[in-house]
């Protein structure tokens, strides 16, 4: 049956929502592939593999005792003292292991954390043969250069019988930490060779000990010193070849068969798959939406900052432009005044008083200077002054610039003061007449 996240607690408790999704994905993938290939106990296999991905797994202790057909242990011939020659593991495929199936141990991933390792008989800790320093990794696991034998009956018997030609075999005991499962039809590289699934690869493991075996270590039997023992170990699993694209056609055919044979189961499966897809799409949508919103906020913030800077520059330019236009209008008004005054007979020292009578600002509307109207007002003002007798030849009380008999010539400053006094008097008189009118 295909599983959903609601089914996980029945098979594995304590997983997070994210872990449950991963459990479902692994279990369903293994189940589909197993069924497509006509495998047996596919549901149990799928559950076991999915469970093993997330927590410690109880494994029989004798499942860690391994031997391939090319392993041996013997005492070297023609040596002055007993020297061991042992290939504990050849680096090849261990066939048909009762727990792992076809198994390869990645030699590059095996670690040797201790300085010395025991050599036993049949992995029995009560039957000691000797001990060795770190084994040599050379196309396999070789032991011999740094072996010390112990004084036990088992050790003496092994050396005696080996010299007589007894065909001892060898085995290792190791614990995996990272396992790669290669599905049928998939390939993987290990120990310099390419292996095809189905096969299990111990990608990382820890070496514990090596044993000489009287009749070889029978990996297919549990009748050993470890038969009733189990270990709780934490293994990381890798999967190669599960849910490969080439299986899609077979799976599609199986779905068609399921639809014909069991429409209700097909509809249920379709709803469950749809639910998983919708949940996955929703999760992706929420993540993308959050990302888009954050990106939009950042962009809006930057745009506002840029707009604020542009507004400041615009206000500055508008201010500078307004000042420039005002200065231009003022300069244009002064030029009109100066031009018209220069054409008149009004004394130069009275120019500022005459200019004060007509302000150019009264002729500015909607930021437009009415030059024509201002010019006419200036001309009218100058004419009014001239009509009232203000000319460059004015003398107080007279309309001539000649001197009276017996008077001394007046200085320019005295003349200016007299003109100003006369102008003020005329302005006052003009004001009184307007008030009476």
C-alpha cells in the first residue's frame, strides 16, 4: 500500500513532520520498485529501509562478522619464528549474506581508531589467538607484519595445525556507520571496481577485530556465539537507483492494472498522491511567496529611498530655478528702468526714488512677468515725474539752471539736497490732493 504522513506513526514514532515526509517518500519509492520487479515482502522491506533512515536499528551481532571466499589465515613456512599471513577481507563482494545480501566494504571508508586489535578464533572473545597493530590496506585488509601471539591453547593449536597444512579461513568483525543501498539495474564504484545492484556497500565502517575460522565463517547461519545478541547502532543510509526514470513505464502499467482490478484502491491512491502533491506544492508556494514578499519589500524600500533623494534634488532644483527666474525678472526690470530713465531728463540721483514708485512684482502673475505692462507703467511714471517738473535742470523755486545775480555758485551736493527737498514737497502735495479728492 502507498503510505502517507498519517501512516508513519504506526511504523515509526517520534519523527518530525519533515522527517515523516521523507519517510513516506523513501517507503513508497522502495515499495514501487520492489513490486515492479516482482519482489517478495515488499511492504516489510520498504518499512525496514524507511525506518533505518531515521534512528538506531536493532541488528543481530553476527551480521557484522564478514568473510569472502578469498580470505585465509596461515603460519608462514620456513620462518625462524611463527609469522602470521592473513587476508581478513579481500575487498570483493561477500555473496548472499543473510542480513545484507551481496555486500562490499569500502576500504577507503574503513577507520582504525585503536592502536591494537585482537585476533580471535571464530569471533569468540574467550578463544584468543593474538593481537596486531593497524592492518595494512592494500587491495584488501592484510594482517601479519605486526602480530604477537598469546600463550593460549587455541593459539598453540592454530599455529600447530596451520603448519601441518590445515586450511584455516579468515573473517573480520566491523560496524558500519554509512551504508549505500544500490538497487537492481543501478551501478556504483567501490574499491576500484564497478558493482551492479542489488548490492549493499558499507561506505564508512569501524574495524573491530579479525578471526581465524576453522571451517570458515558461515554468514548464512545464526548458530554462532552471537546468535541471540543484537546491537543498537545508528546508521546513515544512502540510496542509489530507487525510483529511476526507466521504471516509470512499468509503474504506469501497474497503475492501469490497479485501476481495472481495484477501482476503489486506485481512487484512494490517486487521492493520496494528489494530497501529497498539493501539500508539496503548497509548501513550495509558501516559501516562494515569502521570498517574493521579502524581495518586494526590499525593492520598495530602495525605491522609496531613491524617491526621497530625487525629491530632495527636485526641490533644490526648483528653489534654484525660482531664485534664478526672480533674479532674471529683477534684472530685466532694472534694465527697463535704466533704459527709460536714461531716455528721460530725470536727474540720476532721483532714479531710486522714481523706481520705488513701480514694483515689477505687481506685474508677475502665475510666475509670468508681463514685460509689456510693466514697461508702460514705467513710462507713465517717468512721464508723471517729468510733467510735475522734475528734470535735470531744476533749481528750487525756479525752472532755470542760471544763477541769481550776486549768488555764489551752488555745489552739486547742495543742488541734490534742494532737488530732494523739492521732490518731497511735491510728493507731499500730491498726497494731500489725492486725499482731498
